[in-house]
C-alpha cells in the first residue's frame, strides 16, 4: 500500500513537472515572439499619412533622399581630391566592445562593417592602401601594415576577434602617427577610428598627441558606437575630420561607407607632386621565380617590375627592391573619376511627369517602367546634359559605381559615328 502511494505520488510529481515544462516552453515562445517586436522596434518603421492611417516608411525613398543631399554637398564646390590615400582603421576592441546593444555584440558588428568597408574602399581607391590597428588592454596593436590586398586585411581581422581591458586613444594615435610619417609626401594621411568605450586610458597628455597629428597633417575621423565624447569631437575638429555617433547597425554601415570615397577637404593636407609609376607586364606561365613580396619561389603568374625586373604577386603595390609604385591602367582609370565627378541629376516630380505627354515611360538605364500598376508616375531624375530620364536606383548606380551617364555616352558615340558610303 505504501509502495502504491509512493508510485502514485511519483506519477503526480512527474505530471506537475511536465506541466511546468509546458508553461516554461510557452513562456519561452511568447518571449521570443515579443522579442521580434521589442528588439527590432517595428513601430519605428511606420509613419502616419495624410488620412491618419499608419503606413510603412519608404526606406528606399529615404535612402535616396539622403544620398542626394550628400551628392549636392560634395559637388557644390569643385575641390581637388587625392588619388593615393594611406588610411589606418583603428578598432576599439576593449571590454566595452562586448556590450550587446548591437546584435550579437559591438565587436561582431564592427568587424562586419569594417569588412564591407575594406572591399568598398579598394573598389573606390584601387591605388590606395589600408592598415588595421586594434585597441585593447590599454595598448595599441598593429594588426596589419599598410597594403593594397583586401583579402589579407580581412583574413587578419577575422582571426583576431577578442576583446579585453581598456582602450587607449593616445596610444593608438601615437602608433599611427609614427607609421604615417614614413609615407611619401604625395600621399594623403588618414585615420578612421571606430570607438565604443566611454573613456580613454592614456599614459600621458593626449592633447599633445592630437597636436602632433595636426602638425603631421593626419586627418582623423571618429565614429562613436556608444555615446558622444568630447575628446573624440576635439580630435576631429583639430585635424579636419568627421565625428558621428551611430544610432543603430544600419546607421553605422552608412557612416562607415561614407569614408570610402576620398573626402573633399583632404587636398588641404597633401602636397601636389609628380609620382613615378610603373606598369608591369604579366609574367610568363610555367617559369619559376622568387617573389619579392613573400620571398619564396613560385611557379608562373605574378608581375615583373619594369625597372629592376623583380617579381610581385599582385597589383597595386610598391616594389620591395627599387620602391617603384606598380599599378595597372584599369586601376589608374578607376581612380581618375574622383577628379571629374558626374553632375548631379535633377529631380522630376511625379505630378510633372503625369501631365507630360513627351516624357519617357521607361528608365533609360534599366528600361524598367516608370509607372505604378495604377498608371501613376514614380519619382525619377533627369540628366541636365542629355535630358534622359532615370529611376532612383540607376541614379545611385551611375554616380557611385558606373561614373558615366549612359545617355551622354550614347550621344557621343552617335555623333562620332561616320556614315557609311552607299
């Protein structure tokens, strides 16, 4: 009888335990369901229209409007831009980078955005070079030296994702100041700092270090991950850089990628000078030669320096033997467009297009229809020179990637064509 009561009690205890597990599982499902709304803040993606109803925000239109404002500001005054930039990216990997206000952590988000920035930077500036510096444990570590290989920087960055100790802004500035003082006078010296801590642990007077950077003509820009700091703002003001504080991951991505094109004010920090460049030829396949950059024998591929006949693996780079800058003609052509940017296109409102009988119905670039299913015109732009109409996506693609107006280029080819004799 006692055994029966014990078994019965055991069965009752197991039933209660199962009910508690079910309740915990349901509670976990509710928490996950609530987190999808509370963490992502879906209510911020809504706006009230003229009738008082809530509508999703047109993020595409907002992105295009922000892009148009930046384009007009950059092209308002014709300022010389540099072709060869030497940029150090300083990453704050102190214990503050382990905070989880950015998902999954500040460190992971910074590494992800820096990876995208490195690829975009070399796409916009193929003749330039980047180096990476890490701040942690109160010291500055040079992760990679100045080089023009994006894959080497990304591989080194993804292998060192560790956070510890405090951040020392002064040590980071002292290190990059020493490294950038060794580059030629024609190079543009820049520093981009992604700072997540709310303080800096410095061994000396950081104000003196800032003045050294200013004297060395190093342009320092800071993107704050947590909050605005006076010392970061003062650094940017003294060196002519930009200082912003990111609001979320999307805003951080926009702020980081804004530093990919050469900034207009950078011409004040450099000296105009002639640069000697070499255009090496592709080495013959199947020939064994010693690579000057890796100092090892390799078979086939690579390039031969036209001055000292040394072999290098990739372009652009500097010859390790004679110091000649080695580039290819496509690299030089891709850097040239920053000196002569395309004129910003003019906005065309849907109301003007709706009553215009002669306006095009399709985008001249992608040939997509400029009308909604309700036979309503959408927002678009027109080139002030050739008067062709483009959609918003083609507008951004032309100014950021193509750097040539398809309408103007087609007009040039049509006028230069020679009619055939019958």
